[in-house]
């Protein structure tokens, strides 16, 4: 099993003049540390207008900066929003390819469609067609990576004439493809296209096993038609992390941040009423957290076997990997046994302190991670060998790269 770190760039109110600047610089320091520690991935979201929850509207800029401060960590778009009002498909292909070149081929290309009204409404994206837009954009962008020239597109939502989209990515045929998943049916969709599933739900190992089993059964079936020109069979889950030798200290340093992460997500995607530039999400979190499953007293119980949620008298509260190294190790073994390929940790959340995040990452990497890294290489190679016939079949079902018709562009004006 491999490990990643995940960034929304959370910034609860009140904001100081230097808040966003310090937030991004601290995050870059954390990524540089993770690279030195041997953590495998850093994932960065694309969100717009989600105050306090996510100040990460230009992930390609942050990941480019991270690429120049690191040498080995994989740089994950988690995710690029593909519906066409968010990003023109050619611009997406150009940015991803450029990042792949400047990072010496370390990009992971996660995609998605967004679901918050703040974003969909802000960019005038039709909720009813956003999944179909994602499907069309995924097909087009992967063709831009491999077709020389891109043979053009005439779709339901996207039209583009023949052009050679440059540069091309360093990884061939293109960086590994992923899609954001919050429900089991989306993980199944990922498998039908042979792309990695980035699950941003806080799920228990027992639930994860059912998702993983369906995912790999679908990869091996005739339902799988490659969405790109390579298959990326991987399932990843997200968990809060704060690791410390003393459990109470880990809770004190990390629990409120993890709960704010979950609450602010729910604020924008489920139960919140938001007035742009006015609503104080951090204050609402403190006023209403108990109503929405973020009871501190439940999740702060010590001496527990960790889970994504802890329960007391039928009440659940988010906990994740917040505890001692031994508690975190036991939790991760459950995900490993369920067949999860990667666990992605959320540590930069709420008002979690930079120095505590760094200390936690160092402890995790030195004390917990080695046993999983030792098992990973053989497990990964065995998986690819087992799936090789299915991968070849899935690629064989995909329409191949096209040759463009003869086309000559006539200059319209001279400069």
C-alpha cells in the first residue's frame, strides 16, 4: 500500500493579511518534507469560491512550484474539473503536459465534474449534463495527448478543429488517469473506464473491501473499455491523519481540524446556506458541529481501535488516523487487507498547526510506513501481472488514436 498527502488549502476565518500567503508557503514546505520522507504522492484539488473550505483554485500553479522543490513524489491533480465552462479541454491538456515535463514525468491526472452549487452556478455548468460533459472531455483530452495532430472533435458539448496540441506529456501515452469518487457507483464507473478511483468518502475497511472487490471484478470484465490509452487500476481512500506517541496529544492537535474538514465539506455540498463573503463557516462549525455528526466527545475517546468513525450509543463522529503510531498501523492494516492501493492523508485542515503536521508526517514515515512499503512492491507487481490480460482487452475495446484529415490553415492577417 502506498501513501499520499492531500490539500484543500483550508483557511478558517478570521483571515489575516498574510493568511493565504503563509498557507501556501507552509504547504510547500510540507510537500518538500514528504518528498524527503518517502511519501509517494501529493494530491491537490481544484475548487472555486469555497471560502474557508478550499482556497485551491489554481492547482497547476501550486503543483508546478512543488515540482521544483521535490525530486520523487508524484504530483496528483485531485482533481481537474473537466466540464467545459471550468476548463477548455485543450488548455487542460497543455497544462498537464507542461507540468509533466517540468516535473520529469511525475504527474497523476485526476479528473472530476464538481457538485457544489457555488461552483456549478458560478461557472454556469448545467448539473443535469455535467457527467456527460466529463465523459466527453475525458475522451477528448486523452486524444490530445496522443494524436499528432489532434484530429478534431465534434461532440454534444465540445467542438474543436484539427490542431496539434503541444506540448505532449513526458509519460507515454499520458499520465495515469483517475476520477474523484464519493459513492460506490462512481467507483464502479471508474472501473468501467479502467481509471483509478479517488474515493473522497471516509469509509471503513469493511466497506472499502466491497468497493475494491467490485472495482477489480469490473476491470476484469467486458464492461471495462479504457477511457484513455492506458489503464490505471488503483483504488485510493482519504483519511484524516495526526500521529503522536501520546494519543491525547494527537487528538488535541488534529481532531478539530479533521472535524472542520468534514463540516465545511458538508456546508457546501449538503446542509449549508452560504452568503459569499459574509458567512463565517468556522463559527458555524463551532455552533452546529454536534448536529451534523462531529461530536468531539465521541471521537475524542482514548484507548480505542481506530476507524474512520468512532461510535458511542449510536452516535458516530469522524476520527480516522488520529492517534498513536500503533493505532494508526492497525487501522492501515485493515485497509491493506481490504485491497486498498493508496491511503491519502488529510492533515492540513481547519487550524491544524504547520509544525504539528510536519512532526506527525515524520513520525508516521519513520515508525509506521516502512512495513507497508516493504510489502508494496511485490504486491503491486503481482497485481499488474494478474490483470495484464484484462488490461490488454480493455485497451483493445477502446477506439484507437485517429489520423487527422488533410487540413491547411490559411493565415488571416500578418503582424
